[in-house]
């Protein structure tokens, strides 16, 4: 190899290095691009959180809230306590998350639906019942855990939970009252009817089992929503179960009750 070729080969190496490490317009090396944080493993996180709530619900039922600690939950999960901290920082944090997910979020949606004037009362009632039932169907363990832990909620979470429950009931009652006044619903006791619908929707958390039930989550929610409306809807053609003067009087009393409510409104 000649001296010129040797010098050429030596000068080629720095050039290749320069190509491998591009510089920015300012003459500095381009900074390393940060990892894309917009795509998160939400599906995996959801699975792990579901399992945490499932195991916490079982342990709280067996040992009570005070008798269960995060180490117990980590042990049954088969993970370390530091790994569990990635999802929940404390038992109070776990309960606060439950309130936010199971009470506050749906209460806000219920309030919005209850005041949606683009829908008639029956459509609003159907959507509200579907919303509650679908959530209970998808996360039965979370709802059961929240109910079992109500007495142990930290003050701020307890206050938020009560406020959310009141808002949800108020929304349901508002829809019932509008339905009665517009003649779409029978003249029912609106508070009792609202509580009945809420109870029916909440009970889905006990009889429906995700993945192992006769119904999918959506089918269970649709079933309950249909029954909620059927409880109060005023039929277009009212046919009494029995004929005769007593049946006619019963219909008249119902109409008079409705008239009194409209006049008092």
C-alpha cells in the first residue's frame, strides 16, 4: 500500500464516524429522541388493576379493611410490594380510586343525561340505566368492594362518594318527574321509582359474571335498561287486567292522580 492510499484510508474512518453521528444545524449532535409516551399499555394496566380490586375485595371480605394491608394484596397477586405501589400507594388511595371510578365519573354522566333536553324522558331513563348497569357488569368486584368499604373511606373520599350518590339519585328523580308531568310515565312516586331503578342496576354486580354469564356486559345492560323503562312507561293503550266498574275506577283514579300532579306543578 502506498503512503497516499494509507493516508486516504485513515481519513475515511473519521468520515464514516461523522456519517454515523449526524449533527444538528447548530453544529451539535442531534439529541436522542425521547421515548414515545403517548402509547401506554392501558390494556395490561386495566387487567392488573382489575386483579388488584378483585383480590382486595376478597381479602377485605375475609379479614376486614383494618385486617388487610398492601403486603397481603401483593402476596396474593404474586408481586412485590414496590410493584404494587405502581398501581396503588395505600389502602386509602385504593378506595379513593374506587370512588372516582365507580361513583363520581358516572354521576357526572348521569347528570348530563338527565338534563339533555334533546331526548324524551324515556330515552334519558334508558340511557342512564344502561350506563349504570353496564359499568356494574364490567366491574362487579370494584362496586362490591366500594360498598363493603364505605365505612372505611377516608373523609374526603366519603364526602365525594355521598355527593356522587346524591347527584345520581337526583338525576334519576328529575327524569322521573319530567316523565310523569309530560304524561310519558305513570304517576309513580318518583323517589321510590328512582331508587328502584338504581337498585336494579346496582344488583347487576352480583348476578352478572363477565365472561362466564349467559349475557355479555352489553346484553345485561340492555336487559336492565329495558326493564327500567317498562317499570314506569305509560302504555298507549291501557287495558285493565279485569273488566267491570272496579277496573274502570282504577284507571280513573290513575288519571286523576296524574291531573293533580300537573295542576300542582
